[in-house]
């Protein structure tokens, strides 16, 4: 027989599952193209060569756009199947429409970034161009016939996309060079904790008495009683409610905090480790990139308000459909780039 706590959690989980799935899909779509570039969606830029007699969008041919469309469509279908394209998000768009809009935004920013690189006289070396050409050949040779038919691009399209994508990242590095991005260990510090979160003060006090007893099994009691989604965490600064953070970061390994009240909840925290070296190093890198992004975004936004706006034609976008049994499975465009250039 299930207790009231178990039934409440299961009922809440069923009610929220669909909404959580939609939010996760939406966040993933925004993140995937952003994460592909060192400065995210607003920091990527590329000016693709205008191909006469091709249908174009802001200087991009449809086949060039389809390289990104196929990459992202297939990557999502691997995880969620093609049923996700009809999912309606909070703003009323289907997920298919949302992801297409993300691709269009990415290409717009990519174009703007290349205009900025051109303005700053940032160019590729012959050695860089050779690596990009070899990468495009590797990408194209890895496509199946079904991939090539769905995308409609040739090796030169892939080379143009890789070339301008690389140039966008190079521009980011050049324009942020010399900026102080140092992050201290204290600021980036990550710890490991076990945490109990309860909505009732009376219940929290009872649980606190249990975990305070000698020989108590804190992890087991946390799994049994906590109403929070997680009982084991590796938080950094700014990732917990302030009162909980202050208590958690003041603990030594093995210590248990007093009962903490914050935002209508009651928390009990046990410190497992007061310093996670690997997680701290990763967080330091992430904070550094975020700072770099902020600085670059200021440069980018100032440039974007000048007299070279990027105008996208929407002529071919309505023709693109994600569903259908076309046989295309490629997901390698950004993966191969990261393998070659490490970013």
C-alpha cells in the first residue's frame, strides 16, 4: 500500500510530466545551436557565399540551411522520435516551427558575425582553410545517399558553412583577447551535499531529530522523506536558496546543518565534500565563458545596430518539413567540427 507522500508525488509527477517534457525540448532546442558556438546563438556569425540561381536566405542557399536542419532534426528524432514535431509549446508554436525558428536565428547571427569579422579584417590563414576543406570532405563523404537527397547540398556548401562558422569563432577570440576573465576558486567552488526538503515545519522537525541521532542513515532518510526532486547535489554558489547555500558552504564533511527555513520550505543539509575539484574546474571554465559571452555580446549588439542589418527571406522555409520517411540520419556536422577544432 502506498503512503500519502508517495501518492502525492506520483500524482504530481503525472500532472507535470508533459509540461516538463515540453520545457526540456524547448530548452534543448535553444541550447543545441547556442552550445555549438563558443559565444552562443547571439555570438555566432558567418557570411555564406551568395550562390546565384539558388534560392537564398540572407546570403544562404537552401542546401546550406538544410545542413543545419538535417543535423538538428535527426539529433532530436534519435531521442524523441518524430512524434515530437507536433508537440505544442507554451507560446502556441509546434516544436517543429520552434526549431526552424532557432535555425533561422542562428544563421542570421552567423551572417552578422561574418560581417563583423570582415569589418575587423579578421581572416583565415591558408592552413586553417586547408583544415576546413578536409573537414568538409570528411563530412560529405560520411553522408548517405538518403542524407544527400534530403539536404540537397554538395561538398562546397559544407565547406562554406564550416569556413564561416570557424571564422565566427575566430572573431570571438580576437575581439575578446586580453580581457580579464579570471575566476577564483572560491567563486567557482562546487561542493557535494545530501539534502532533505519538506513543506511542513512539524514534519521537518521530526525528520531532523531522526537524522541527528548517532548512526542515522541520512541518505536513506532523505530518500524516504524529502519532497524535493533531488536528495544528492553538487551545487555551486548561486544555485541554492541563499539561506541554504550559506549553511551548506559553512559545513565540514560529515556535518549536518540546523533546520533551515526558506521560501516556505524547510531544509536539512549534510555535507559530503566541501570541495569537488573536477566539478569546480568545470564550473570555472563555464563562468569564464559566460563572462566572455557578456563582453562579446556588447560588441555584437553594438555592431548589430549599425547600418548592415541582416534580412532573411522566408521563401523556402515553409517548404521544409521534419517528419516523413526520407531516410536521412546524419547528425555529424557539429560533432565533426568539435572533433577537429575542439570548440
